[in-house]
C-alpha cells in the first residue's frame, strides 16, 4: 500500500523467471507463466496514481530463480 492505494502483485502458478547480467546485456528468461506474471507486475507499477518510488523487489529470494540478478523500479529524480 502506498499513499492509501493498494497495489496487488500476483504470480501465475508455475511461474519461473531467471535474470542474467551478461555485462553489456541483461537476459530475462522465463516460461509463459513467468512472462505473464512479470508483465502483470510491470503493469501494476505503471498504473496511474502509483507514486514515484513505488517498487517491487524481484530477486532470487522473491520470485526469481537462484542466481538471478535483481530487478526493481526506479525513477529518475
């Protein structure tokens, strides 16, 4: 909940997402459920009224496969 607005992030059953940092390239590898889940998370963060700084940390302990690089929203100030 941010500024009294609740944002709901849902995971599709069987979602698998792996993020790899290959130096000059970031690779997101996922099954269909993982891609749909990630797309839903991004759309949730992009909703009108979502304040700057609202974020969801995706890392290997929260939704990503072991060894994945982390993903989070950040806005330029």
